């Protein structure tokens, strides 16, 4: 089967018809975006229905296995084909490859790409220029959605899907790659047309072609600098390239051809909202920065100003920091808010590890006695859309290093609610650190909240200095070493805190099996924040129980941008 498209000559009526089809399919491609939230809501409805059916089946199983006398027997575990929705959801949430997103994200964007490709070829006949231009207008029709997915707040997508910016960001990246692919097809087919007809040297001097080449070059640079390897290598290069090229692309496309201008104006309006949103969500504050003894950790305390006190903070949220004295109000990486309720504490507390780049700049400022002016943007985070963890039977928190700045506030919030008389689930907190001093700030917070001791379900594993790897309880010599390292410094009761200290790495399989080996109908939540390898290990162990039929709320906190 050969290439079906040919260079054809059209009369004025046929050209007008082609123009009508191009504009119509471009508009249809954009309007069909409205189907996405409807499909998503339908999926939520199916999930809710299956959940109710599953709970009914569990109740029936309990009823059949319990005698009138022994009503305290355990409910039977759900196995086999039970909880199909939970298994499907878990399978779709599996990563395709490290740094490449999940199966769910690729499946969703892949299906959307197939739909757009259908709209590209529909009713094009054998007209080469028709399909060439269709690639371009379909790509442009997706730009408003692409820019809307970049909004951190004020986005209708957040309200329709109940997903945060962090959850939608992978779709923003994948949709961007899809748009770049469509644009590249448009440019390649046009260049081939010019070469085949001997028009390249003439047309390359025309402004519409020059602007088109500038547009595809900008799009390819955006896609290249947004790759995970480039972001990890030089985040600042990615950030500046992304901002500058995203702004440049719109006027270039606007001047390229008039038929795309409605989409470009829509994208520009959304981009203006993005800039406005970021400026409205920014506040200036005087921060106190200190170095935690014996570590390369920074403690950043930001008093709540009039603008910051008006914002809603939930445990697990994060903010962005910026330096107003630097050009373009340089933004740095996000920082999780390390205290569960800034309103109660009258300040935002951050803990960061000083490595290089901008965190090294913060470390330099820690040597100055006076407060440091900073810009604060946020708060943001997936925690805004978390289900109430009190509705689960068991909750497991796993943190690695400064990943506790995400998990510890949520854990402390559950402890606070328990102290206030609320019925909360059994919550286990696992924290792995290289040296004891790295955990001193968190131990101090927990000790103060729990009146000098630590909860029995809290364990801190110190992996440095020859840990035995089995996660055994620390002996007297280990406790003395930990005290010298500062692990228990500031605790109201060193004896009460010492019981939670372990030497070596935690045995994740044993810990997770302990969480899930109770009542088979228990609903569990697992929240992880730390190195990618640790998150992958936890997910692998939890997955064994999901495939046995257990329903799990899973969240791994990662900052991809």
C-alpha cells in the first residue's frame, strides 16, 4: 500500500472547501477537549460503584463466616479476583520507566493522540497540502489546553478532576510532546513539498516560512530542555529556557499564519492568567535561616505576614521560595512545609538540605544575623486533594532524609486529632536517615507534641556508621552514639525517645507485611517521600498485597520540575 497523498491542483471552490474543513476540524479538536472531564467523572462514577459493590461483597463474606457467638472473628481476606478496580488502578499507576511517568499517563495521552490523529486524516482525501496543514491547525488547537495544564491554581481543570498541579504536570509534559510531534510533522511535510517542487530556495526567504521554522525550532528546544536528564543536570537552564521560549512561541505563531490566531490568543490569555496567578500568590517575608548543628540541613522560619496568614495550609503542602534582589525574582525548588499548622505556630517552618546552587545561597545567608528577605509562592500540593486519612484503618508513612518534611506534618496532624478525641487509624511512621543529627529536628517536634516520648508506632532508622542492615533495636552503645550525634538533643525525655531508634536499614517487607497482615478488609493508606529507589522498593512490597486484593491509597511525593 503506497503513500495515498499527492500534490493536487484545486480550483477556488475546492480551496474554499479545504479551508472550511481545516477550520472546522481545528475547532472540533479543541471543543472535544470538553469531553475529557466528562470521561474522567464517568470513571470516578464507575470507581465509586465498584467500591460499593466490593464493600457489599465483603460484608456478605463476613456475615457468612461469623457465627452468632463469635462475632469478633476476623473478616476473611479478599483474594483471587477480588477488588478488580484496585488492581487495575495499581497497574496503571506503575511507572513506564524511571523518570518517564506512569502507564496511566501514557495511556491517556496516547488515546488522546490517536483521537487527534484521526481528526488529522479525516476528510483529507488524497490532498497532500490538506493533511500537511491539518497537522498544523490540530497542533495549534491544543495549545490552550497545554498552557492551562501549567496553571498551579485558578484552573477549572483542578476543580473538575480534583487533581492538583503536581498530578496534572505529567499530562502537561506529555501533551507538549504530542503537540511538538504534530508540529514537526507539519513542518517536515511542508519542507518536503518545497523540495519536491523546487520552491525551497524561494520560500525560505518568505516571512511565513521563516516564522514557521522559528516556531518549530522553539518547540523542539522546549521539548529538549524539558527532558528529565536536562532538568536534573541544570534546572535553571530548563526553567529559563521554558519560560523564554514559551513566551516567544506565541507571537511567532500568531504572525506565522492568520488561521491559528484564535488559538494563540486563547493560549496567550491563559498564559497571562498564569503570570497574574503567580504574582497574586507571591508574598514577601523576612525569614530566619539557621544551620542545624552537625548537619548540612537548614532551618528556615518564615513568620506569617498579613498576606500569608490569609492562605489555607494543609499538612503535606509546599511553597516556592525566591530572592527579590535577584533578576526576575529567581525561583528555586519547592520546599515542603515542615510544620502541620502554620496558623497555630504563627510561622512557616522549612527544613532543607544545603547542596549546591540556590540551596548553597541559602546556606550562605544562614551566616548572617539579620532576617533575610524572601519571596514566597504558594502553598501548593497534592495534599489539598487527599482523602481524609481518618477514614482508613491503617496508615503507613515512609520517609527518607528530608522527605520527612512531607510525611511528618501529616503524621503529626493525625496524632493531634487523636489527642483531641477523634477516632483515627493506626498510623506507623518509618524514617530513614544517614546520621542521627539529620533526624534531631523531627524527633524534637514529635517529643514536644507527645510530652517527652515518641509514639510506639514511630521508628527512626540510622543507616550510617556501620548499620547492621536488619533494623534491630539500638543497644546502649548505639544510643550513646546517637546522643553524641545529636539525635535526641532537645527532647524532653531522651529515655522515651531512645526506644524508637534503630540502627541499620529498615526491612521494608517485614514492615509492610505487618501493616497488611491484619484484618483482610482493612483499608490502608501508604504515603512515601524520599529517594526514588526507596519509593520504588516500598511500592514493590505494597504491590504484593494489592495483587492479593487489598485496596490501598498510595501517594509518593516527588517533585519532577
